[in-house]
């Protein structure tokens, strides 16, 4: 315990910020020091395979659903496990196991209630987990298959899932534990993000290089934004000005200006960029490359790739762990 405490002090209180990454090809979670530009550890997850992850509010734990060995909607194993990793001890310290395969994915921490929200695709639900007991306390039906990615509104009232195969978005009433409506997007849609003021939800058409912009007041697609390639993971900058989005086929990251509704900047990246995360201070974005197993650091001041950090095989999901929490 003393050693773990010392490690935690070094990791969180006296160290810099940390970036964690789902290294799918290694069946592990990587811990990266972005300032030093290197991966400092890998934690075996004990399963196949983590796609997405999230850090607890206090920065001590990373929650990682074990999805399985397939892509969404494709044949393969159906994961039934969520793990909690102690960042200081660099080991799995808790496990939640469902009684059947659910392909758990896309964990988020509720902005108001502190609950852990995880998409559970096979059941067409979002599962709500109490982090203190690490047990499922409720579920919300999405009414759609392949509810893969999730965002929560900043007031904690609404959830939105990107339902890949149906090409829809489910709008969830979090408190009421129900689906309010389902929004048609295209034959296939992927990933999802939300504006800082909760007015807009963004998801990418996978049949064309275009971004759907959903008006959350009407729950309808308000406009389409052309992209340099089909979009994937995206994140909004802290000032609310840009949606920074990966375009895997184009090997680029694009910045959509949320005032003009046009792509204002593009940055060349490593092959097959997947996930984008923006640093809380708004200075840099980080993008994972599944093809090359690295993380690109992009300056949001001059829109240039400033650093490439070697991660693990098939690097995908990202989460940020601020220092001193």
C-alpha cells in the first residue's frame, strides 16, 4: 500500500498530465506522458479487446469495457466485462462481469451524478454503473441495434447514441430512463460528439464524407458539413469554436468551424486516425493512429503536427488524466 501511495503521488500530484490509450492489438491500456512524448507503461487488460476508456474524476482509476475481438456489427466474440485499472499501481483492481455477452463500449462519467455510463450493444441499452459498488444500477433502452458510441449533455439530462448499422441517433432521457426519439442519419453512422452549450450533436455519415449536425432543440438534422474524408472520432475545443475530427481514409484531422459550418483547418496525420481528444487547456489535440500505433499531438494554435508518440498496436480510444487531482 505504501508503494502504491508513493506511485500515486508521483503520478498525479507531482507529475504532469497523463494520456491513456486503448492499445487494441496489445490487449492492453497504455499510459503516456505527453510532455515527455513517450508511453511509460502498459497494463494488460486480461481480455479481448478494449476499444474505449475513461478516467474517474479523481484521476485514480481508468474504466475500460472489454468489447470483444470484432468490429461493430461484425462476427466475433461478445465481451461481457468492464475493468477498473488503478493508474498508480498499474493493475486491474476491479471487474464487472455481465451474465451474457453485451459488447460493452464507450464509457462516460455522468457530469452531475458521477455514475458510469456504458453502451451495451447486444442488449440495445446504455448500462448505468455505480462506481462505488461497481454494479449495474439501471439501464436505458436505445431501441436500436449497434448503439456504439455515446455522449451526454453537460447538464446531465440527455444522452445520444450513434447506432452504427441502422444509421440513426437515439435521444435518451437520462432521468426517465427511456428513449425520447430516434433520428435517421444515413445507412451507417459512426462516432458522436456534442457542443459545449448542448445545442448541437455531431455524427458522421459513413456512406459520404459529410457530418450531420443535429439541433438538440428539435432533434432533427439541421445541416450537413462536407469533410475531406468520412469522419470518425471528434471532440470540441474548450472555447466551443471548433469540432476537431479524424478522417481515417484521408489520413487527416479536420477542424470544423462551428460559426461558419465549414472546415477551417486540416492537418496531415499518421495513417488511419481514429480518436481525437482535446487537452483541457485547449492548446493541443491528440489523435490515435490504429495503423501505425501512435498518438499525434496537434497544436491548436498553428494547426500543425508537433509530436508523434509511440503507443501500442492498433491504438484507438483515448482518455485524459489531469495532474494534481
